[in-house]
């Protein structure tokens, strides 16, 4: 039936550990230099940045948000009877615990001015791209049983390139992160499903 789940066990997901570097570099002002084609920024922690090509700030808490995205995907997957997020206090209620390590959540943004300094944005009005955003995430996931033994591991590397025009996709600098999370979680759970099917005794 539609209510069937792969196993009647419960899974807790705890906030992921953050192993990202602290480097955030902003060189957007470089677009003012005559003949230089763009200003740019490289952010290892986008949520701590205060300037992007087409937005001011990106509000996100990666350690919690990624873990909660995992819970949502687990619930939709119907692999387990229940999945829930916990800061750690309730994890003993679960049969399995999923944790994660955030290795990267990187943003590289470019504001394109075509070497025209202050006059570069005039080209945006006639259809030239205004900006480009390259976003990437890297995660390591693992599931442990009640004895603390690792019974599943999965590594995620996802990236996306987004072009932004003055009339289209303005404000999309970090929008692709949500899609990257979802694609990553879907791939992870497909892998976990295969693991459960091939080793059902481990998940009993």
C-alpha cells in the first residue's frame, strides 16, 4: 500500500558539523578599474557576507538547514517509519542517527561590467548578462546505529552556474543552493535505499 515503509525504524538527524574555511573575499570594487571586465567575490561562508552581485545578504544557517532538508527528504522517501531533527537531546529515541560534515558551501560571484567601469551597467539594459554566480556544496554524511557503528556513508559534491540578467534572475545569486541541497539529498537517499535493499539485516 501507499503507507508502506522500507523499515519500521526511526531516524534522528542532528545539526551537521561545519568544517568550512573562514575566507570571504570581496573585490566587487574592481569593476571600477578601467578595462577590467568585472568585480568579484569569493565566499567560503556566504551567510556571513554583506554584498553579492544582485542581493545584499543571504540568510541561512547551513548546519541546521542542511540537516532539516535531510529530514524532509527522509520523510518523503518513506524509507523509515519516522525521521526527525534534533539538536541532540532526543536522538536516543531513534534507532539510527544521521550526522554530516559540511566541507564546502562556496559562492563565487561576478558583476560583469565589460571593461567599461561605471558605464558597464548600461549594457545590462540592452540584454548583456549582469552577473554570474558559481555555487558549490560538499558534504559527508554518515548513519550510525544505537551501538555507534557506522552503517552508511555518502559523500556529496554538487555545483551550479547561474547567469543573471537585469530583467531576469535578479536576486538569484544564492538561489541555486536550495536546488543543490535537494539534488544532493535525493541522491543520498537513493544510495541509502539501495544500501537498505542490499543489506536489510543491518537496518532491522
